C-alpha cells in the first residue's frame, strides 16, 4: 500500500526519538555552553561600546534598542569572517536599511567606525 499511515508515523517517531535527541544533547551540551559563554562576553562588550558611542552622540535613550539592533547585525557580520571592502559594503547596506527606519546616519557611521573599525566603502 503506497500511502501506509503507520509507516509515516514510524518515520516520524524514529526522526523525533527524544531518547536519541537527549543523548546527543547530553554529549554536546558542555561545548555548546562554553561557546555561548565566550560569545556573551564579546556581545556585551560590543553593546557597551555602542552605548558609549550613543552617549557621545547625544542619542535619546529611547532609541538605544534600535541602534543596538544595528550593532548586533554588524557583530554578526564580523563573526562570519567578512572583512575589507566586502565588510564596508555590507555595513553601508545595513546603514541604509536603518536610516530608512529613521535612525541617524552620522551615528550609525560612528558605530561602524568606532566600534567595529570598518571604514566607509570606497567608490569604484
């Protein structure tokens, strides 16, 4: 029978066997925890630097979450080993996105330059 419902249920149960999944997670959990701990230190350091840049720029505290989102997106790019001209273009794209959402371009550029040490993109 081509559409045997019991076979489909058996496949589902095999794929989502909680005992198997828990065994895998028990083995991997310590390394996952170490990795998260290391990244949290880096993330909180970046967020602190972004806040210092926002303080220096005179940005209202109510706008901090939006600028921090921009900072987190930049941080994610740095973790993907993007650098040089490619990183500058990615940063310019993110800046354009956040400017269209109402954030100040000079402040975003300050975060890009001061926190992430990414220069402005060079025109071809």
